[in-house]
């Protein structure tokens, strides 16, 4: 997973937020973030039909 953009992003975010990721947890955190990234892509890459307008906010 070291060639994936997940590792550099987590390194930068960790430093920016002041939340260090311990070495023993790094692989698990990278794997979890990669799953979240893939799930987010499913949402952001889903094309809405032209007759549907995206809601500005969710209202159940």
C-alpha cells in the first residue's frame, strides 16, 4: 500500500492534526482509510440523472 496516496496523506494529516499514528497501528489505519476512500468514491463518482438535482443538505 506504500505506492498508494493513502500513506502520504495519512502522514501529512497526522502531522497537521498533531495525532501521531503508532507504527504498530499504521498498517491497520492505512487499510481502514483505503476502504473509506473506496466507499467515498462510490458516492462521489455516482452520476445523477439529468432530471435529478442534488439536495443541498440531507433531510430524512
